[in-house]
């Protein structure tokens, strides 16, 4: 009987999980299409569809914890309303045992979230970024900063940006090695480069060295045409959000050996891991709230789920912002909200009438 009950509870949870997931993904896809409708005239309907499909995995990993929470709450609320939970208790089956299949659903949702982050999300976001940049759209999911950018300018010289800040359209600590006939002829170092459009950049606090005449000069500013835009540079670098967990880990390891500041990348890595574990936490939180649902108040579950979701995302966003601004350590910034809501869920779960 227990096995049949487990399958019954699990199947109900899966049904509400996929219903919620499909509803949210459809809603996000429609909003994305409407907000980027002008893209259709630039890349065509197929290009716009590819852009939206490329972003769906990103939405998916964000919606999976929400779908797990709602599925857990709605499933238990329904069983409570129909007195099936009461009957199970009368037969000696505790609330914890009755809810076990929903915790398993949360574990499977976590596995699915990590799998999507490692496989579908990197390829999808890279494709969406390419389409957006070629269509002249702003990349809303682009990286805040990209460390260690190498490229060759229009003259064939080697350019190095210690850090590229795409949203600010500038780079910090720039070095340009001028080359002729495979030999270095000079070097330009600047504290900052500001993009002015059309491939033109303005260097600030510049130090110029001429290897042939063995002389050097300092300048406040120096306009230079590198023949490359910020968007074109973004096409050639990896967006941390578009990296899989393994790729991000290896990137951090490689850049750490070169003494780059990897704080931002570490926050991104730990936040991906925390996001993968979040469905388990939402399943635990959903159990007590689903059980406590007053009868004949169907709107209670929806309203309470909305409040929990908003509270969680505000807390997670706040901690991640503090982590990226280096106020909090990356590991703490990513996992502190998880531990906080996990503790609340376990506390409430301990107060459930078994």
C-alpha cells in the first residue's frame, strides 16, 4: 500500500510541477518575444525564435525551484482539502512519510537543474548572445566584467584588457604591443580605455614607449582606433553566466594562477551550485505550508507561494549583489540564503502535526 501511495503522491506532484514549469516558461517566452519584437525585422522570425529558445534554459533553471515549491504546496493542499492526508494519518502514515515523494521530487528537480546548467544553458545563451549582438540588441544577461581579454586590432597589433566592463563600455589597465614584421616596435599602456563608437577608443593616463628610438612619453588621453566594438569583443569571450559549472571552475583555476581577481567568477560558480540545490529547499519549505492550508481557501496557496518566492529572490539577489561588490565572501554570499531558508523550512517542518 505504501508503494502505491508513494507513486500516487509523486505523480500528483510531478503533474503540478510540469504544469507550473510549462506555464512560467510560456509566459517568459511570450514576454521575451514581445520585448524583442523589433528583432524579427533584423534577424527574421526564425532568428527571433532561436533567440527565445536559447534563453529558455536560463529561465528554466530559475523557474524549477518555483515549480517545485508550488507543486509541493498545491499537492499537499489538495490532499488536505480532500481529507486524504487525514485518512493517511489515521492509517498510521505520518505527514513526513506521506510527503517523502515530494522531497524526492525536489532532489530530482535539483539534478535536472544542474544538468540543464551544464548542458543546455551554455550553448543556448551563447547562441542567444550572438543573435542579440548581431541584431544590435542590448545583451541583458551579459557579464558585468570580463577578465583577461586578448585580441588583435585592425593594424595587427596585440591588445590586452586586464578587465573589460561591457555595461560601462570601458576597460581597465590596457596594454597595446605594436608589431611590425613579427617584431615589437613599441608599447602603449593606459589605466583606462573608454569606447566611443565605431571601433574608436579613448585611452586615459597613457604611457607610450618607442622601442626603436628608445624613448617614452606620457599623455593624459590618447584616441585610438582599435577597429573593434564592445559587442564584437563580447562575441569572442565567454560570459560567466553562459559557462557550465566545470568550465567555470577551470576558468577560475586558470585565471587564479595568473593572479587575476576571480571574485566575480567565484560568486557566479557558487550561485549556480546554490541554485541547483534550491529545489530541495523549496520542497522542504512547501510541505508545512501545504499541510497548513485552510480548507476551501484555494487562493491561499497561490498567494503564500508568491510571497515566499518574492522573499527568496529578494534575499538571494541581495546576497549575490553583496558578494559581487566584495562586501561578502563569494561562498557566504551564495549559500547563506540557502542555509537561511533551509533552517526556516526545517523549523516549520518540525512543527507539523505528524
